[in-house]
C-alpha cells in the first residue's frame, strides 16, 4: 500500500463529509489536553494496528503532534497487513496553524473549550 500524507484541510473535509475516521496516536495525556473533535485515541505506545476501526465506507487517517509518530504507526499497519496508508501532514500542530478548531482543556480552570459546541 502506498503511504500518503494528506493536508489538515483535506482531513477536515473528509471528517466533515463522513468519509474518514481520524485516529490520534499521541499519548492519553496529550489527547486529554487537546484533541481534534471526533478523533479516536490509539496511542503509539500500545498501538495495535489490528484493533483499528476498519470500515470499508470510511478511510482511516492517522495523526499525531507533528506527523512523526503517525508515520511510525503507518509502518506498524504495513507490517501487520492492515490496509491503512494515510496520515495527516504536520499533525495537530499544522491543523492548528491552518486555523482548524480543536477541543482543549483550560489548565487554569479545567473548563473544556470546544468551538463546535459554541
């Protein structure tokens, strides 16, 4: 399978249209502090490619903080024979740089900040 980086905008469009499932391979504390709305957590430290939600109607896209760990997770998918070949270029850092929204926790108050909830 050909490995492919896709942009945060392409990822956001695929999520919005219901064409993709986004898998976050960062660690639980990173996910708890800030995440992309709708992403599922499968940390690289315990990553099992065979446990990913495979749905023929939606592609699986991996992401992490900067695209390094998601690239490593793609390699694990290839080694396990799991047909996942896409990850998000630049990770959540690029997602935020591109002005796309995240769900975060205010460390001072513990309040959840979710722009999609208003």
